[in-house]
């Protein structure tokens, strides 16, 4: 019997096994190649429909997998809403398409073990989403705990050419024209969620979007371009516009109305990882050339820290900078508008907010520069403007240049509108400056505290018309009214330099107005306050002033007043230098029909005490050759007026005081009752007139009556 070749038999069985293994491998390869992709596609489509309880339908145009290369590619994905279910409220209507989805570098072994699966990259291209509402999650678990595996670690997720619409198709609440997203080192796991340095689950995020539109309460928003990257910690926005559905008018409504054009916004040093923990921190926010107009709401809105508290626990910004801004505010009597605004805020902290802020409007310091600004004062009667403003809260300085106050109507129309005589004031101030100004007290506590207020070369003109009734209200231009101002104020010193004050009065007797002018006026007031700790009888307001009456007569005044004295008591003393009395004719002739034919003042000195009831005091007038002239309504000396003039000059008037050299000077009594409807300056003038008339020989009773008649 021939021997069996065992080695040959083993070789034959090895060939059969190898062939069988090859056939099995080919079969598995063929199955994976020809049946895996269709099966996987159908499984994904069925899974979506089952998980949504028939609410959504997914269709996949193409699906290709490569186990050898550990990658998959899906094309022409379409997700749409096909029906209504019990979860229709939770699952809104969706219409979405995806051009290409590529997944590369899948960790198959970890996937089979359901561990943390690594992926090299995920790329989505040509994404379009139309969403009617935001889906409501029924699970309280974080996203990584809802995965069928322990986690995912993706090297990069890229979304290119994404477009989206949110809300009803006819009037969407938000739209994205085109956006690209890049998420790097995404770790969807417990470790990724616990990493405080991540933004969500990503180590870095970059976004670039164009043509963003949104419908917010009462407004439409459009942003042409947005670029943000957590790696550079920078966000840029170009061409942001916000327009209200109702136009900007002075009529207030329930909510604020804002119109904004912002060419550029740059945010740097953003701590993006903190946003997930409701923390906003950044180095700087810069707004370039914003143009804003707004109408204030009917009710005061909540403070910024209150509005942000539901969304943020921390809101801090090192620097806020606004350049070349324009602002117009409606819905307020002032109706301010300001151009060329430059603002820098340092160390802005909105949240956490405990009690009142240390700084002003949440910042420790502000620097503000503006160009021309306009406003309406005592609307609609006055127009206020300035050419430039400079403010530095840290230095305590505020400077306004070329301040202008102008009436919006004539003297007659102003009086007709108010129904009584009214001061028609025009003021031009080349420079107004505060030093030592406590900005935090002003902005946080509504208190004015400053070292010095300086008015440089102001020109003030007042006009009034005596043909109209007197204002029935009690005047507020008094020391006691200043003390009752609800705003607490303390000003150590007020300085006025090189001022010109012009007063014009049109009396009922003549269309020609009387004119009185003070030039080269300079004055200083000290301790101007309504704080009881600083203002009392022992420490009153004090001051002195000098100027030239009708640009000829040098005058000096001193003042003492306790602003908190309810009786309004104060004292005024003064001296008038050499001048012809005829300088007063510009006021007395057209208003009183009284002229000075001659008379020379050598020196006038007076002391006057004033209160809410009267002005009392003494005047010492040293003058020579005083002659009066009484005039008719045409301001001419008629026959009867010549006779009256001779009688007055011969009986009442003292030609010289003293009558002869070496004789004592005859003092004049200053006495005039106060009409509280007139300002305190009218009472000063009444006292001076009564003293001057009595010094000239007019009996004190008649002098008092004549002074009050003014």
C-alpha cells in the first residue's frame, strides 16, 4: 500500500482554506461595498423619522463610506417637515438642505467599543436651514450624555456657505445670508464639558458671516459682515444698521425707538470661554463713526445692569472707545443733538453690581470730546448750542467753548406766547470751564460739587417789553430761591471775566427802548452752596464785582448772602467813580421821560440791606451841577415840561452835594418796597434809584414811590 504524503495533503487543505478566506473577504468587501452604504442610508433616514415620531423626513442623495480609509461622505441631504405629531410644539417646522457632509479619520475600534470616538474632521458645505421656531429639548442632560457613545473628539468641524432663516417665511425673525464656521479640537465628553478653557466643547472657534438680518421688538437689524475668532480673541462687525418700524419723532411710545448706523465695531481681548458661564470680559470695544437717533420711551427703562442680569453674571470691559459719533435724542424737552463725539471709558464694570457704582455710568473714568451740540431750553422759547465740549472725569475738568443761548422768537412774540412780560435773553460765552468738578457726585447722586466755574468774556443781552402784564408768578431769581433748588450744589468759586451786559427795556410811553450797558465786568463769588453744612449766617456767600456803567463809570460792588435764609436777607455795598450823569439818559429818557441836562458824579458810595420785603440803606453821592430835564412822549422839552423842569430843579433838586466846598455831604436814604414778582436785581436797582433821588433832594417818600414805579 503506497504511503500517504501528509505534507501534500496539508498543502491542499491550506489552499482550500486560503481560497475560502479569500472568498469570505471578497464577500465581506462586496457586502460592505454594495450593501453597507444603502443599508446605512436607509437606517439614518428611518432613524430620523422614528426619533421625530413621523414629524421629520430625511432623504440622502448619496452616501459613500470607506472603512479602509475610515471616512464617509454624504451628498444632497434634505430634511423637511412632513406631518403633525404630539411633539409639534417641541419640534418646529424645518426645511434644510446640505450639499456635502464629509467625515474623515473615524476611530472604528473605539466606535465598536462605544468609547470616546476620535474623528479627524467633519466638513459641511452648502448648508441651508429654514426653521419656524426654536426646538425645545425634553432632556435635562447635557449634550455629551445624550450620545450613544462615551464621547466624540473631533479635530476640526468646518461649516462652509451656510444660510439660514428663522421664524415665519413671510416675516422671518432672523436671516443669515452666508456664514462659515470653524470649530477646532471639539471634545463632546464629560472631560470637554468640565474644561473651563473651552468654548462649549471646542478649544477654538472662528466665525465669518455676511448679511445678517433680524427682527427685534419694534426694529429691523442688518449686519453686512461679522468676523470673530477665539484664537485672536477678536470680533469685528462692519456696517451695522438698526431702524425702527416707527420713525423717530418727539412723540414717546411704550418702548424706545432707535435708528443706528454703525460702520465698524471692533471687540478685542474677548474671553470667549467665559460666555458659556455667563461671563463677559474683554479688553476693548471700539465703535467708529456711529450715527444714532432715538426717541425716549414713555416710561423709564430698567438700568443696564438690571437688563443684563438675567443673561450675565459678569460684564467687564477695560476700555470703551467711541469715535466721530453723532447723536440726536427726541422725546425730551431738551431734544439735544451733538456731532463729532469722541468718548473713552476706562474700566467699565456693569456686573457684578452691588449698590451704587464707584465710577460714573459703570466706568471709573471717562474722557469726552464733542463738536457742535444743540438743544432746546425752556421749549419752545430758547435755542442752546455750543461749539465744543471737553470733559475729563479723572482730572475733574469740563470745558465748553462758544456757548450760545438764543431766543427762538421776538420780544413781542415771546411775551404774547407767555401772556406776560418775559426776559428775552441772548448770551454768548466764548469759554465756560469747571475745575475740580466731582463727576461721580453729579452723575450718581445728582449733586454739583466743583472748585471753580469760570466764564470768559461772556456777552449777555436782555430785552423786555413793558406793554404786557407783569408775570404773576414769584420770581425765582433771588437768593432764597437759589437756596431752595432741589439739586444739592457746592461751588467754591465763580469767576466772570471781561463780560458785557446789555439791558434794553421798551416802556409803554415810547417805541424807543432804553439801554443800559455794563462793560469790562469782572466778578468773583465764593461759597455758592445750598448745603447746610457749608452755607449759614457765619459762612455766607461772598463776592465782589467791578465794571464800567455805560462803558464810562467805574463801579465796584460787594455782596454777602445766606442762601438758606428763608427771608432772603443779604447786603450789597458799592462805589461808583467819576462820570457824567448824562450817561444814564440812554435808559431814563425813553423809559421815564427824564433826562440829565448836566451833572458830574465825583463819587457815589452806598450800603444796602435787602430782604423779601424791602431794600434799605444809605447812599453818599458826591456830585456837582445836577440839572434835570422833563420830556414829553416825543422825548422833547415841551412848554409845560419846561415849566415843570424849572420847578423841579428849583425846589427839589440839590445842584451840588455838598452844596459848597467844605460842607458835609448830605446822605440819601435808600428805601424801596419789594415786588416779589421781580428779580432781586430789580430790587437792587430800586434801592439805588431811591437813594440817588433822595441824595439829589427828592423827599424820601417820593423817592421811594418813584423807585417802585420802575
